[in-house]
């Protein structure tokens, strides 16, 4: 089976508040989304890269013009949805001609520019003969509190066995489509697959693969991408 990258990049970046979609925010000299495209495009494990943007996106054309060497490796799908889940599903429908049922799809947030080829390889290698698929994730290191009324601590939640989900999340094309077509709203692909009674594998990711969400995340992303951190 082949491996395809599918990158949802149709969000507005409200929490970052840049005034334009955060995937186009320059980090270490180029738009966040280009870091992600470059990484997938340079991975020999990846057959092709699909990028889902909003139908009204006015930025991707100019951004890609700066990286002509990616032209044959990346296809833009102008069909983002109202939610990340819908954007991914729209992308899956758009690639139905290219992807076989058993081909793998690696879904990765455009807002995680710290992904590396080594992390992609780690995920792909760990899932080579896997019947279900899996995700990059990190063991939780914080002490966790459940809040009660008035922001008082109800109790302390053991972090034993808890992991924080990252992306890529890697599943076979047909299974992923079936999972995401269920009506339940999910915030990642794994949840949709879990809802089918399956248990995706956890593969250790990296702190540098964090999601740029709030303004203070930008400086840290710069450090990682400039190779300082
Ligand atoms: N995404 C998408 N379609 C949507 C919403 C989100 O493709 N309707 C993508 C984003 O572009 C991003 C990824 O899903 O690459 C993760 O979402 P998030 O970090 O929440 O990005 P935004 O939704 O853009 O940010 P915010 O929630 O702060 O508005
Ligand atoms: Mg969002």
C-alpha cells in the first residue's frame, strides 16, 4: 500500500488572531504550511501530498509560487468544511480516485510545522503491518486536576497511561472514511476510529510537533524551526 499525506488547512486561526489564517503565518522565514508541505514532500515514504484549503482561500497560490520544486508533489483541494473533521472528509472524498481502500492516509494539522521526516518514518514503520492504524502522541507530564464549581479542585487525575494526541494520524483510506462519515463530532481521526470499537496504536511523537494555537506559541515554533531548541 501507498502512503498519502492529507493536510487540513481550512481553519481561520481565531485563537491566534493574526487577522488571516494562521497556516500562512511566517515562521522562521516561511509560512507555517510550507514547512509542513516541505517535510512531507521530502519524505520518501509519502507517495503524494494533498492539502485541503477553503474554497475562498486567497493565500495558497502565492505561497506555493515560492516553492516551485513542490509542484509535482502537492495537490491543493479547494473544499474546506466548517469543521476540521469536515475538511478531512472533503479531502478524502476528493482523493477517492487516487487512493485505494488499503492505502494509508496520514492526516496532519497545517498548524504543526515542527513535524520532521524522522517522525513520519517512525509512525510509518510502527504501523507497517498494523490492522488498525495509529497516531503520534506524547505521554502526559503534568499533574492533572479536574475542576469543580468555582474553579476549585475536585480531584487529581492520575496521569498513568495518559497521552496527549498529536498528528499525523494514520489510517487506511476506507476505514478512515467510514469512521469520519459517522454523525458523531470528533476532534481527531483516532476518536472516530475508536468509536467503531477499534484501538489505534500510540507512537511516541515529539514536543517540537506541538500545535501552534495561541500567540505565545509562535516564539517557540521559531526556536524549533531555526534549530535553536
Ligand atoms: N482546520 C480545517 N478546517 C476547519 C477548521 C480547522 O482544515 N474548518 C484545520 C486548521 O487549518 C488546522 C487544523 O485543522 O491546520 C487544526 O485546527 P486548529 O488548530 O483548531 O486551527 P483553526 O481552526 O484555524 O484555529 P482556531 O480553532 O483557533 O480558529
Ligand atoms: Mg479550530
